[in-house]
């Protein structure tokens, strides 16, 4: 919305995702244009390692926790591994050590796909690791006179868990 209200309405969220869809389309186009020049084992490895380190451990911990909070380390792992800054450093290091190559397109393809196609952005300590509708967000939409977005993914899942209830948060 703005600097004083750093949250997104359904419309701004859709526009934010659309920007990443452009990056996803460009990376997909470059992959298709260079199919014969891509080393596929490094491509697959570069695509998968982001989630093997950054998502799967937290998703498993969330599932095993059965409603209890999970350690913040899982959120940090997710955010570090899904950061354009981190992955830009990985690409730069790869180019320096191995050399530039088309297999590196796996990284923007993964990150832009996560954000553009699935709406997966950085994870907040204040929310569950997996997406769960928050009553406070729905009240905010009501206050703004906006319709509730159609549920997607885990949106109608369990009661919000894995974060500190509002009554325990420090007031700033």
C-alpha cells in the first residue's frame, strides 16, 4: 500500500505477482531458446537446492508440529534461500568459479515462478510457515471495504498457528 502501511490488498498483491510473472516469462523464453545449450544436471540441481534447503525442512517441521510453533530458523532458511540477493551471489560465484552458463537460468525460473505463479514471497515470523488465512487480514479488508479474495492453497487450513498471538506482541 505505502511506506506507512506495508501490506497488500488483493489487487496490489496481484500486480506484485504480475511483475514476477514477467521475469518468469523471460527466463522461460531464454530456457526455450537455449534448450540445446543447457547442462541439465546442473540446471536441475540449481532448481532443486533452493527448496531442499529453504522450504522442505520448514514444511516438514510445520506438518510435524501439528499446530505448535516451529523454530524461526526455518523461516530464516526459507528467506535466505529464496532471496534474489542470495541467489544473485550464488550466480556470481558460479560464474567466477565455473563460468557463465545457461543452466543458471534455473535460479530466476525458480524464484520468479514461486512469486509470480504461486504468490510465495518472504515468510514473516508473525505468521504460520504455511499460508493460513488470518482473521485480522480479513477484518482489514472489511475495514477497507474490499471483498475477500478467493481462498487458494492452504488458505482455509488450520487455525492460525506458529506465531505469537497479538496479545503477546510488543506495542511499538
